């Protein structure tokens, strides 16, 4: 048995070359204490004499190695949290971000109590579809181009006991579009990051790059494809909710106007960046 303070000190020392002390302490408080040791931060504050057994210490050492190898902590545990829902993740799917929680909140604030047909384009882990299905009445579809991705999304939907219709569908090709119904809304957090924005040593490269990055010469490719899809499948009264890269905000406004959308609303994220656009006719 090892005193928790000795383990914590070693944990911090081992990771200081990789991340800031605040990042390390956040991992300690939110993951090591809670997920490995089954404690709350208050438990630790009250009792500084907690002992850690050899198996727990082994897990913590494995976690240090995982982090030093530049891997996201969520892939170590195999899950993340999205609006307090436990979401299974692996290297096939993007780790849910807090910004995307804001996207969901915006959609919920705009949608009323009637029953909708909704579609989540690029569903990934299924987190957006699942939380919307739990909160409002709707027939929810989640589409992605990868069956491996959809397998994870289905695991999450089953875990949370919600019925989401996950379909293999490539928004860039639109094959099988006719098999989908018409929708009242589209929601999407598509790839929008340029590699030039991200340091080469970022652990974001451990996530599926096809879910994150777009090419410098066609960065709006997914938004354009969704607009083409919307011309076919979004009802006249329909609405679209997008998470965006703030650097493309003006270009996206031009794009949406080109498709004759006249109601375009921008929302800022908690950092004050133009992160979301709501589009309707």
C-alpha cells in the first residue's frame, strides 16, 4: 500500500515535461481520483492518509505511459462524458468536446415540443443524436461514412436506451439519399480544422484525422455538401445547426446565402469565438 500523496507527487513529476501543472491536476482530480480510485475531490481533501493498493498504482502507472505517449486520456479509459452522459469512445471516433455541448443547447433552445425528424451528419460517437433523442420528441437519424464509427454510436445508443437510426452514409457522395426521409432539422459538427492551426506535438493527431481536418484548398467542403443535401432533404420550414471554425465565419455566411438561406444567426462559444451558425430559409 502506498500513500496517495506520494503517488500524486510522482504523477505530477512524471508528466511535467508533457503538460502544464493545471492540466495534470485536472486529470488527477477528474480521472485518477474518480475513475481509478473511486473517490471525490472532497474525499481526498478530508483524508490525506488514503492508501493506494498495488493494482490501482499499476493502473496509474499505465495511465502515465499512455499520456507520455501523447494519447488522449479518454482513449485510455474507453469513454468520455458529454452533458453528463457516459459515452464510449475509441480511436475510430472523435472525443466529444464541450463546445459541442453548446451546439446541442442551441438546438434544444430553438426546437419546440412538437415531434421532429432530425439528422446528425457525421454522428461519430452518436453523442449529439443521443442527447437530443433523450430531451425532445423526434425520429433521430445519425449518419457517418464509417461502419466502425457507427458500431460505437450504436453501443452508446443502446447503453442509454434510446432509439437512433444510424445509417452508413457519405455526405460527400449522397449515395442512398433517396432512402432517407425529409427532415425538419439538420445538425452537424463536421471536420473544420486546418493542420496549420495545430502544433505537430498535439495529441489531437491520435484522434481520427478524417473527423477533424480539412484541406487548405477546400475547407468548407462538408458545409457545402450538407447544403446540397439540404436542398434535397430539408423541409422548406427546416433549420440547420452547425459548429464552425471561427476563421471561416464570413466565408460560411457567403456560402449559405449562395444557397438562398436568408436567416443566418451566429452564436459565440464560451471563449467569445464565433463557433455556431443557425441557418434557415
